[in-house]
């Protein structure tokens, strides 16, 4: 089965290079190509944990909010207090609707006075933000600028980034960014990314620079064994990084997603979902994201939710699952009902190839 391609399934400034690097699989994310496999998922995983990879994550589109009411609008979107969001900082910001349901889990950057970039996961957040801006009569422009993140991930990422952007890279703290020169322009460079192996994200501003940036990274990293890669499902499940649309949807609150620490309900005045979240906070969530260790041989691909039960009673669902070569068991992420969410609780998981035993675990997986 091949995905039929057209203009609607957007290419990125890096797609020609990704194809030349021998991409073997894509997913679709924000209506855009996202490379997922270059060698095998397991070989890519091993390489990511040992070396350095360059990832085309242009699909992490930016919703730019600009204008005198920009701060006010962004704070309407998230229960996380933005009081500490100075220039140079990135914040992981769950975004919710009026019921407190998750609409997206972006990283938000203050890139200028009265200008924010909301670096989104896979949902059409732009439409929601435009609707709120217009419906509330706010003085803002909401757009999707020509910005395409390129991630450099893995233990050798700092060495590679220093070679291309200079020693200033070393002083960038986790979830901080600097604007660093590149040729006749400059890019925002953040220490962040969708892996637990350490790394950076370069916010390419101007698609015309994409291939030059890609080529410079590969030339500078030859002796570091740099390769093309992408968000690796095995590594991200081990690391407990959530995937919007898979592990959580509009049906889930930040509390259910284990993101309650990012809900500052005493401070996030104006947040559209605040009242609903305040109500939920009284009782606490009825279910929550957990790790699940699944018994047996490597599980098949998790392409839909797998029902989870315990002693005949419904106990939740598994939404991401993979065999972990390093841990030697199947790692999974699921939503588990309160009655069964204590780590160590035994579960039955209805995988497509049969029912398997499993155990509730803490994220991230360590052993
Ligand atoms: N980088 C950028 N944009 C993105 C992603 C990214 N947009 C889509 C998607 N990823 C958004 N989701 C996440 C999920 C987790 C993290 C980042 C984006 C993440 N979490 C860290 C963790 O859980 O350990 C740190 C969170 C914190 O403590 O602040 O990095 O990757 N630009």
C-alpha cells in the first residue's frame, strides 16, 4: 500500500535531501511529510543512542501570534502560567478547549516582544487560535510563518552543533534558545527535541536555506557518523514522551495526561479551560497516562488503541507499544483507570495477536 501524494501532503525544505538519504518510511503530521525510518527502526534507534542524527521535523509548524494582545491570547490557550516566559525560553505548554480537553501539546517560544511561536504537535491549532483572536477582537496577527525546525539529536549533537554554530552553543541551557548566525542570516537554536538523547532544534527561517543547512551539518559531522533520522518510536516510548493524537486526544485533560504540573490554575487567568480544569482538580482525574510493560515476544505495530482489562473489568487502553532492544521487554504507553493505575498492578492487554499479560510502570522506563 502506497500513500497517494499530492500538494495537500506538504513537502518540506529538506524533503529532497531526506529522499537522497534513503528514507524508507514517512508518517503524515500537520499535513506534512515526517520521516520515520531510514534503515530499520531498531538500527535507527541504536544509532540515535550512540551518535548524532539530523531530523526533518519541519512538520512541527509554528503558529505565530504577533501584536499588542499576543501575550493575552497565548495565555488564553494554556493553563500553564506564561509569567516566566522571557525572550530566550521555550515552555512545554498543554493547550486545552473550554472543557479542559487537550487540543495540542506544543512548545511555546517568546521570540520577540509581542511575538510568540507555538511549535505545534499534530492538530490544526492555527484554526482554533485564529477563531479565538477574531471572536475575542484581539489586536494580533495569527499566521503560519515560513519556519521549519531541523532537529540535531543524540550524544554527539553538541559537538556537531559547536562545529557549525560555534562555542556559544555550549552555553544554551535546556529549553533555552539563542539566535545564532548562519551565512547571511541567523536562526533560533534551542536545546530541545523529541528524544531523551540530548540535542538541539534549529528553527530554519526561510525555506531557501534548508539544503545549505542540511549540507553543512552533514559535511561537519562526517567523522561523527552523522545520519538522517527522525523521531524514533522505540526511544520516545522508553523516554515517556507523549504523542498527541496517539496517547492523548481532546477526550483527555492535562491531568489525565500526567501534565498536571503544567496546569497553574491559580495563575493562568484567562485560560479558556480554566473553570473546567478547576472542577476536575477537586476530584482528580479518573484515569491517567502510565507506562505499561507488556509480557512476551515483540508486539506488533500499535495502530489503534488496545483494550486493557484486569479480572474482566475494563482498566484502560494502550496507545503506543514497541519492543525495546535495550530493556529486553515491550514498552508501552497507555491510559489506565484509577482503580488499576498503581505501578506494579497486573493487567491484560488485548493486542491484535492475542491477549497478553502486562504490568503498570512509571514513565520514563529505566529498567
Ligand atoms: N519540539 C518542537 N516542537 C514540537 C515538538 C518538539 N512540537 C510537537 C511536539 N514535539 C510537541 N510535544 C512535545 C512533547 C514533549 C516534549 C516536547 C514537545 C519534551 N518534553 C520533555 C520531557 O518530557 O522530558 C521536557 C518537558 C519539560 O519539562 O518542559 O521535550 O519536540 N519544537
